[in-house]
């Protein structure tokens, strides 16, 4: 069967029909349409091949994916080189798998929940019969939720801690909410599927951000909208607009209109870091985007580092590895 003939769609707010297949190509195509492009490999020592059972449902902002594997003593391997602008929230209902960025080495068991970050690689290995619910969230909706909660723009990507969490306390509430929505859209007159607003979906995204640790968790725990002083906003906006240029602390002080001490204290209070460390992180984020978009045969780490305002290559590489968990040369090579 040609891929272009394979479809598994349903009206908004309802589950699609189940797609059941042992064909790796068909499965990759259908799941790729619903979630993201990926590499899929099925392995089985038995005569009966690995079989997948999959369906999806779309609301206004989120899509839900219900996936089961029957292994017959086999395994399924999934790899995504770059999640691009997509986050995935995975709830493991049954079975054992392993997850990770480059290698699937972290156990992901039934009763656990796991977040996959945008702009990172993802690898999974199913090794037993299993059943998972996966929620697909666009980066813009994650960022919008952060902005609603903090009252300020998102200046750095939202990064969730790369490990599964037991469904307890806040994650239990999240798990119950996911189950409620999935059950509701089974019904003929779905409550969530018929809503004209996005309040339920926004609540679910808020629960994800509140219950699964990420680099904004500390700011989200404040529980109120943070209005940053004008001098802090002015300096931060200047950093984002001029990050590739040779700017220094004196310029930031001039732009902010306050004393060096007041500017430093403002950044420490509202961003948890100094103005120059904030600038460095913005530059590192720019460098990562450029490295991912670069061609390893014609692009060099040195050129990208210099174009992003770094003058010391060794310091750049060290700070890059601390922030992203890999060397800049690895990012360039892998993408």
C-alpha cells in the first residue's frame, strides 16, 4: 500500500479509528503524521511480528495519541533526530520501555510520566507489551502558558528534566486529568471536544508545567504574575536585540538608566542570574540554533561561536556543554 493512501483521521474532539498493523513502513507513516517524523525499527525472533495499535484525537491546541504494542518477544526502537517545535508528554499505562536523548538507557515503567523536550533528540525502546498515552504540545503553547503565569516573555527555551516521574502528588492530578479527557472524548457528545474556548487545554498545559520539573519551576512556584521593573526589562530587551554584537556591562547600565549595583540586583531577583550571565545564556541559545541549522562540511564551531559574540572557543565549548549536555561539535555533527 502506498503511504499517500494511508489515513487515520477523525473530526476534532473525537478519537480516530484504531490503526492496527505489523508493517513498519505503514506504522511509521501513520504515527509520523500524527506526532512527528521518526525512524522506526521492529525486531522479533518469533514468526509473529511486532504489532502496533494506535489512534489519535485532536482538540484545539493539543493532540492525544493512544498507542499499544504487542511484542511477541520482540522490541520496537524509535528515534527522532530533532523534535523541532514539539513537546511530548508521555503517560505509561502498562509495560516497560527505555527512553533517553541519544540512547534509550533510562527505564520508563508503568505508572510513570515523562516529558520529551522540543529541539532535542529522542530515543525509545519498547521491550514488552505496553500501552501509553502521548500528548503533543506545540512550543508556542508551552511558551504562552509560561507568559500567562509569569507575566513576562519567554527568553529561553522551556526544558523539562529528562527523566520519568512516578505518578504521585501533582503528577497524580495531571494523570487523572489526562484520563478524564481521554475518557470524555470517547463519548458521543464530548464535553472537551465541544468547547469553543481553550480553557481545559490551557489547564492541562499548566498542570504539566507545575508538576514536571523544568527550568521555569522556581519562577512558577511564586504563584503570582511577576512584573519586572522597567530598567530590568530594558536591559533584557537590549540583550536579545544586540546579543551578537560586542556589548558589555557598561552599555547595559546605560540602557537601563540605573546604577550598576541596581541593575545587577534586579537581574538576580527577577532572572536568578547576573546581567552578563544572562547575556551568555542568550548567546548560547543562539549558537545552538545556528549549529543545528549548519552544515558540518562547510560550517565550523569557531565561526558560529564568533558570530554569536564569543571570543574564547574553549570557554564557549565548556559553557555550551554545561547548558546542553553535549559539545557544540556534537550538535553540529548530529544535525
